[in-house]
């Protein structure tokens, strides 16, 4: 599979284990980006000339691919943003008129900062309570903790389907159902799941689902908020300017219908084209095969890590509760030293707090190492990593 990714032709010895941060780009996506740049650049929705028309067609075609790929319900709309982070900020700003003072927002302690800071801001500005679901010492998903946190005064429940700081695969169907039972708005951060298994949003039926293209073999700078039309129609636009208006006077303005109301300015058509090509790439392989391949790599790496006397693995012990990544530390070695020494061996991993400082505080661990997997990874990459870890232990004279 590595032969589909030009980056590995340029860096033949690279072992890339940081897909949860940004995935590498396959040749078909690069070709689609180049072809559009050479043949169809124009401003979408803005002109009657052929370049503008081609750009508009490419932009809308990309959205149709997203809707097909995720089986988006007819009751929902696809809104393009630059990332999951921007999408969360859009929601926290635009939902402020639909929440009530002294009600609450519920998120897990495992959340990425993008699922914490926007809700902190909304809570501070609206007099709401921000509640964290902490769970046990793992912490793993348990129904009782969520059922205790979510109540009739909950207005928003926002949860990552898979956590980037532990790799926990949450039971999001139960959480969405729990939110509905309490008439709360359900939001799913899908950044760490969308490239790893088949998603059926019609079956799940959350109010909002967000993801980023650069974690699913697409380019950086493109992502989506998929939202329930009934709620979007009640929400104020997050940004204002060109292309999202109906009529403007000197002192007033009316706004276009959704989704355009939430897509101010010239949109990232090149990114949309790349996202569509990434979807084509994944569909050409088949999401069942994607899941099977990554599950095998995860199992192989997890078993080798758990058997290692100098490695501490964080998160659930059950592989059925994990997806796509492993967070760990080498006992007696700072994670930054681990990552730096491995980089000298052309092995790319992540080290730090992974934008999950409340989670690290919960564990009382300031930083960890993280490996995450993509289609280009193999068991040979894990073998190379284990050889690299042996060299790290040798440098620090740990036996």
C-alpha cells in the first residue's frame, strides 16, 4: 500500500505512525488537486463564466460524495469548514441562542481541546454549567457515568467517537439516544473515526457530526459540519461577509438559506476537491478492508507493547474498545526524548499532551507518546518501532 503514497518514495525509510494528527496523501488525491489547479480554478457561486461554473460544480460534487460516504440523512446539511476545530467553534457560537442559562453542557474528560475550549467559552458567556464525564481510572465508557451526568437540564452533549488521547471507541449510539431522551443536542466529533470504519449517520442520527479531511487522506484546510436542518435554520451565522447573504442595505442584512448561510467568503474549492478524491480512494479500497487492516496492526502493536516490561500503555485493555492508536510511555524516559530519538531513526510518532491537558491531569501524567495507524502501515513498521524503542532504552541505559 505504501506505493500509493508519493511521500514514501521521497523518504524510503520513513515509518510514519502519526496518522491521528495528519494522514499522508495518496497519489490519486495529489493528482486530483493538481488537475483542478491546472484546469478549473474559479470562484464558486460568484460568476457566470466557465471557470466559476466548473468550480461550483466541483464544490457541490464533493458534498454529494460526503453525503454518500457517510449516508447523511435527508434532514441534514453538509457545511464545509477548515477543520473539526472550526466546526466546534461554529457550533458553540451559533447555538448560544438555543441554550438556557443555568442549564448544562456535557463532555467527557477525554476530549480534545477543540471539544473543551468552545464549550468553556459558551458556558462562561451564558451562565451554563460545563460538566465532565470522568468514569473510572481508565477512563473507559460506562453507561452509568453518562446517565448520571446527562439530565433534563442538559442542552448539549458533545463527545468524540474515538478519543485522540487514549483511542477509546465510545458507545456513541447510546450517548445520542441518551441526549434525545433528555431533549439535548447531540454532537459527535468524528475526526478520529471517519477514515477507519464505515459510518452510517442515518442510523446514528446525531444532531451534528464533524470531521477533518486531513485525517482521512485528504488535504489540510477542509472539514465538515453535518447538521440537522431544523436546528441550523434557527442558528445565527458564525461568520458574515460575501456569498452568505440574501440582501444587504447600509444598516441591515438578510442571510442566504443553509448551508450557504454558514459558508461566508470564497470557499476552499481545492480542499473540497481533495476531500472528494480522498473519499473515492477509501471507497475504492472498501471500508471493511480498511477496518480489518488497521485492526490487525493495532492488535499486533498492542500485544507487543503490553508484553514489554518497560512500557506503560494507557486506556482500555480490551481491543474491542480501542480504535486506531495507542498511547504509552517508556518508563524512565521523557516522551519528548523518545520521539526525538525515534525521529533520528526515521520513525515518526507523537509526543506531548495531544491537546488533552485535562485528561493528562486526570492521569497525573504530564505527557505521553502516541502511535497511530493508517493504510500505509504494516507489521514491519511495528517491528521497526520496537527496534527503535530498544535503542532508546540502550541510550538511557535501561535494562
